[in-house]
């Protein structure tokens, strides 16, 4: 158990709570006491949010009302809302770390995370845009195809015996095309290859799909002996690569990037590099794309760095420890 010097702990200038595994408070800083005084703060409600058991507005209500972001939050970084004594909602960014048999909750007012935009609003907007895209794809693609199949099938009763076999063959072909549409859409939401074959093959499929759809080239280089990775590590790396590639396509001015996966004895080095025009890190370091990548990296015990200079391209890099990655899904990336 973490031993605390309470007098020293009280000098920390951040709202921090130390909680045991049963949810009982062990210690808190002076800034935490101020939060409890100035806001309608329920420790258990915030912990529920961190575990995905309550929506991001749960701390402002008597019970969770299935608001946005429910079940999609990471304990290593999550937005939530607190009500002030004047009943004014304010947004916060929380983080929970585990130290043996204790939990450490740390929160910050959203203005300290990003003074220009609301991270909570951003996450809601991202989710809404994803829903809109899925709905559009379903309506314009799959729904129209199914409707066409319905009309073709109903029309069979008007087809002569001589033409029916050919008509059935065309309908069967149409069903195959619809099935592919569904698989492609599912692959965008969560690539099946990442569960069936591991990270490398999922990235290879992503690279091939990106090349076919956009013409953008990604040169994948795998070094060392591939080692097993947990599901969380595989998904986080995949999403970070997606985000970095998307940024490069939009802003680098180049048509390619280099992706290196370097498997070492105790760590996996991931390096994403483009030769584009670069950007001002100071101006964009709190941009939501970078924040999202850094939070994903932190959630798997890594630290993501971005190095970019005007006219000299951009390098996104992180090193993931592999010891913990060998405890789950041992076979996933062993091939």
C-alpha cells in the first residue's frame, strides 16, 4: 500500500484522491477539498464514469440517463461534467491510475486541458460524425442494395422458366456484393484481421485499402521478431496509425509516409514519418488529434512524442513495453 505523508500530500497543487479497491477514500489533496466544496462532487459517480459504467454527465444526475459516451471511456483519460454550487455545469478531464491495491484519481478543469475548445464537445462531435457516416453508408449503400434485391426477387414470378436460372445467378451475385459492402463497413468500425491475424496483417489491409481509395502510399517496415500483443495494445497502435496517416494525408502535402514497427526484447518501437511540410508544434500541440493519440498511447503504458519542423516533415513515435503484452492473447501476433 502507498504510504502517504499527509502534510506533504496536502501541498500538491492539483485535485487528487487516493481510494482503496472498495471505493473508500484514503487521502486527498487540499485542491481536492476545494473541488468538493465548490462543486456538487460525488466520488463514486466519477469512478463509475472512469470504468465506463456511467455516462459523462452521470456526476450531475441522481442516476445515469444513458447520455453520450457511456461505456466508451478510458480510465486513463475521460471527460465529465460537474455542477457548481450555482448549478452551472463545468467540464473536467479525469484520469485514474492504479497503484497496487489503490486507485489515484486526478482531475483538471477543461480550461487547463485546452483553453480554446471543449474536449467533451469534441468527443461528442466525433462520435456524432461517426454515427452520421455509418447512417449515410447504410442508407446510400446497403439499404439501396437490399431494396434492389427485394425488387429483383419479387420480379422472379414474372420471369419465364428459361430466364429464371440466369436471373437467379444475377441475384446471387448481387447478394455477394451486398455481403462485401457489409464486411467493408464492419472492417472500418473494427478490422476483423486485428483479432484473427494480429496487428501487422491488420495494418497491411489498412495500407492496401488506403492505397486503393486515396492513392496514398504507406511503406510498412517490420523489424525484429514479432511478439504477442494484448488486444488493447493492438487496437491502440492501429488507431494511432490511422490518425497519423489521416493527418499526413490532410496536411503534409506529400503522398506517402513510412511506418516502422521495431520489435525489441522488451519493447515495440512504433515510428511514423512523413517528408511533408511539417507544422508548428507549439501552436498545435493541444490539437485534439494529437491529444487523442497521446491519450491512447498513455492507456497502454507508453509515451507518444511528435517532432515536426516547418519544411522538414513530421515524426510520430512511441515505445510500448511488451512484458505486459504477453499476458493476453498470446497467439495474436506470433505469426
